[in-house]
C-alpha cells in the first residue's frame, strides 16, 4: 500500500524545482496532485510531466499572494480530486541585496510571497480539511529563517515568520485533526541556487558537514514523511534538511 493512496494534495510553486519534485514524490506515493503556480503555462507543463510519470495531476495558475487565487486553487483541487489531505506551501522567490541597497518593494514582495502566501494557503486548506477532519500542511521555510543570511533580510525574515505561522496554526488546527509542520532546507541544487555566484556556492559548501548540496528529492522525501500517517503525532515541528549545516 502506498503511503498517500487515494489522497488529494495541492503544491504551490510546483512548476519547477523543489515544488515539482515534491509533487512527483507525493504522486509516487499515491496522491493526486494539483500544481499551483504563478506561471500558468509552466504549471500545465509540469502537470503533463507528472501524468507522463503516472501521477494523477492537474494544474491551475495561482498567485499565492492573492487570497482569491488560493481559495480557487483549493476549491479546484477538491472538485477534481476529492477531499484535500495535503497542502504544501512551497512557492518562493528571492530579491537579494544588503539592507542599504534593498528597495522597500523588494522587502514587501518577498514577505508577501512567502509569508502571506503560506498564510493564505494554510487558511484556505484548513477550511477544506476541517470538512473531513484530517489533513497535513507543510510549509517550506529555509535554514536562513533560523540563522539569517547576509543580503537576505527580506527572505530570512519571511522564512522565520513561516516558523511562527507554522506553530501558531498548528495550535489552532490540532483539534480539527490537522497537523502543520515546516521544513527548513539548506543548500539545495535548483535553478534558484544555481544562479548564485561560484564564490558564494563554494563558501556555503564549506559550511556543510556532509560536504555536498542537497537534491530536491531529499527535501521532497521529508515532505512525504510529514504528509503521511508516519508523522501522525508530529505537529508544529520544524525539520532541518541541511546535511548538518547550522545544526
Ligand atoms: P524555484 O525558483 O525553482 O521555484 C519556485 C516556484 O515558485 C516557481 O515555479 C515560481 O514560478 C513559483 N512562484 C513564485 N512566486 C509565486 C507566486 N507568487 N505564486 C505562486 N507561485 C510562485 O525555487 P526552489 O529552489 O525550487 O524553491 C522552492 C521553495 O524552497 C521556496 O520557497 C524556497 O524559498 C525554498 N528553499 C529553497 C532552497 C534552495 O536551496 N533551492 C533552500 C531553502 C528553501
């Protein structure tokens, strides 16, 4: 029996990178997966690739900062795949600069996508999950939310905020049978990190006890664990997936 057989999942920002890999791994475990992404065409392509891979998948354009879009995403998931069991708030962006150089718009935008986006996702997913008395919400934070990264006051603040959101919503939703947890990946090999200058990549590598970057599947496998009944007594937890960096 696959761990998520017959369950419905929504993954935001799943058109590529870690989100796509999460969608694939949840799908491999038996879940039907709705891909939500601000890039509607890429989301459709991603769902098509998931179907080629044998996953029951669909896609909808969704800007996670827009509550109406998120509400529509959850409604679509429920309509197409039945009750929602798993929600993964993964959509993200970076707008790096030191605080002296960062325009306030870049601070606000990054907070809006990660933090307001995860709040919207948690809020509307929880409403759908309440209806059938169970569910697992997973927020993709970052180790930068624990330690703070130079040049990322916006991103680090947003990712730390997601930890507070995870714990507060875990308390509010526990009695409804809904668990809320967060994952803090370290350096993971994706388009977002491969855009980094070589010297920054090497500096990070030196800090990782396991001596290598993580792969998206290594984050996705932890999300699968949190989404599944194996994590049935786990809520409000923050799991670091960092190869030991900043333990
Ligand atoms: P990525 O840039 O490859 O993918 C992000 C996806 O989110 C894209 O498909 C993009 O279109 C979508 N997106 C952006 N803004 C959106 C919005 N407003 N509404 C809906 N979708 C939106 O990034 P990656 O590396 O796969 O990151 C995924 C998540 O993991 C992000 O939350 C990121 O902060 C987090 N993370 C990544 C790490 C890494 O090393 N790559 C490390 C720690 C955390």
